[in-house]
């Protein structure tokens, strides 16, 4: 009886009444309003009283967000959802002139294959290895189709007496039209975005620009995490949940590791410090090896070696952007004995439902990659809203869960 009472008391102590979520977005950043709308819909789909979503606006020089008030087991839970912003870094990279994007992008892809990075990716996760060639195939198709159509039209014109150089001009015009069409259909095929993403990650792994701009923002993110922990006692915050989604999984890992280095007792205060990675693409950086891979290894091991941080990694083999169910420590070099692998679980996505409010979900891989933030569409799926706005800490919610049976773990 005493044991049951003690267990009940421990559960009561772990109840969350106030939480701060620090969310780091991926390479395709949407306006904050879209994230708010997506999460609000996920909360409303759960039934019962819908959550109250109150905009907070700018919270710090590098973040903005809103306040969520929801009920969990009859008790009110208040969550401040804060988005750490680096979309200016992403957009600067995406909006370079297309000749520069082509030149650096295809060069990075070639170096990734030549370095053995693609082969290492293939051994860890077949989906990302296949998706790696998507921008190559799609852009080559557009260019070849335009070039062929232009040549045929030029030769047809020559047959009707046009100058001999008409076929050459047709090729150039067709090439330009092929590029124009690929840009116009970007919302459907995402070829340019994915080329820019792979280029971004590979160059970061090599220690080349845009690493400098990204590193400066990560440094500011680390300061913000330390500030939030310092304010936890004053604001009576019970949990600080750091979430890294997609490329944000890499960025958040670096930011949290730097924060821990600046304050070794970061997780020893009032608020429970939790770390959640969703569909992380950090594996591409790790498989390229190089400076960026070494940095990621140090950051991941720093977090995995900190007892006060609860780390859960959520992914899905169906999500080709992420290294589905791969232990992040498998991407590191020589983990120390004290390093503990995070809990690796599957999101268990059911049948994918396109989002009618967002044309980007026409490409199912992208829509599925955003599905981590939505409510589960079948029982047993990962429920982000419950994690972000519920009454339990991340560690408490998953304390009875084991690694997915299909997970590839460093230590099984």
C-alpha cells in the first residue's frame, strides 16, 4: 500500500501545469501562423474542449510564439510555444540565382557520393538514400524535355527555310523554358528546395558557408535556452521541452549541447529539461563526415551523456526525409560509456491525409514529413499535441515505452 502511495505521489510531482516549448523548424520554414493553425487543429481534433491559442508575438530577438491553454485530466495546462527563427538563413540560401544554386548544388551532391557519404546513408536508411537523387532526376527531366522540344522545333523551322542556326537557338530557348517550368512547378515537385537542402547540409558538413551564418544563430539559440532555464523558477515552469524538427533536429542538437556547456547544471533546476527530435535529417551531415559531422557527434554525445536531459527521438520509416528509427548515437564516433541512447520510437503514421489548406502536401513525402506535428490518425500514433500541451513531462509520458522493435540501436 505504501509503495502504491509513493508511486502515486511521484506521478503527482511530475504533473505539468506550466511548460515552455522551444521549437526549431526545418529547412522549409512556414510562417508562425501556419504552425499555430496546424497545432490548434490537432488539439481540436482530439475532442472535448478545444485549446485556447493566444498569440504572444515576439518573445526574444530570435523567437516568437503563442500561449496554449488546454486541459489534461481535468487540470489546466499552460504552455508557451516559442519558435526559434532562422528562416532568414534558409531563405538567403534558397533565393540565390538559379545558376549558382545549380552549380553548388550538383557539385555538393557529387562530392557526397565520391566521399562515400551516399553509401553510408544507404546502409543506414534506404529511404533517404533514394530521395537523395530526387532533385537530380526531376531537374534532369525538365532540362532534357525542354532541350529536346527546343531542338525539334528548331529543326522543324529549318525544314521550312529558317536559318541553319535555328536548331541551336531552339535548344537554348528550350533549356530556358525547362528551367522556367521547373520553377513554376516547384510547389508540386520540390526539386529546387531539395537540391538546396542537400547542398546546405553537405556544405555544413564540410565546414563551408553557410556554416558561419548558421553557427551564429545557433549560438543565439543556446543563449535563449539558458535564459529560459534561468527564468523557470520565476515563472514556475515545470518543463522546458526543446523540439527539433527535420533540419531543426540538427540545429537544436547543437544549440542544446552549447547551452549545457555554458551551464553544466542546466537540467538541475525546477523545470525538467526534455529534448524531442522529430524526423531529424542530421544523418546526412553525419554520413558526409568532415567538420560538421564531428561537431554533430560532439553535440549529440554531450546531450546523451547528461543525465538530467530526457531525449526521445521520433521518426518513421515511411518518412524518406529522415533516418527512420536509427539511433542518433549510431551517427557518432566512439560514444563514451556514460552516453545513453535516446528512446527511439516510431510515429506510426496511418494512411496519409493531404492537408487541403496547404498545396505543398500534394507531394506526399513533404506532407508526411510535417505530419509529426499533427494529431495521430490511428490509435497508438505519436501525439505531438499531448506531448507539447499535456500534463506529463516527456520522460513521464514515455517511461514505460521501449525502443521500437525495428529501431537500429547502438546497443540493442
